[in-house]
């Protein structure tokens, strides 16, 4: 499945969420989450996250397998991101237009 890594993550008011002055994008969120890891990750999971982070870093889009999408979504969901970021991220990755924006 082709994923756009430049989609901007919006807050509940449909405004870009910023981190250090830069808009959060699906790519930045995914790479940060994958690179951060989780205390319960074993060596194989850490290696898989590292490989996927390298694949996504600096790219505008990526063709991902179902397993890679699951790994990425799990990393974002268990990381330090808020429920709003996670929800918007998943909507963008899954191309769920009804949740990308409020629909103003």
C-alpha cells in the first residue's frame, strides 16, 4: 500500500500540529515512533523498527506491506504521541477521509 509521508497531522481544530516549529507529518511521526522503541521490544522487533525507520526517513512516500503498516501504527500507538496524533495518523495511513478533518 502506498503511503504519503508528507500528509500533515492536524489538531482537533484542523490546524497543523507543530513540533519544534515544524508541522508533524505522517513520515516524521512514524520515524520518531519507530526510532524511539519501546521497553518491551525484543531484538527482532528493534531490528524491524530500525529497518522500517531507515526506509521511511527522508522519503515523500513509501510502498509498505500490511506487516510494515501494522508495525508503524503499533509504534505510534505505544509511543509518546497523543491520542489525537495517533487517531489522525491512522486515518491518514488508512485513507479514512471522515477522520482526517472535522469536515468544516
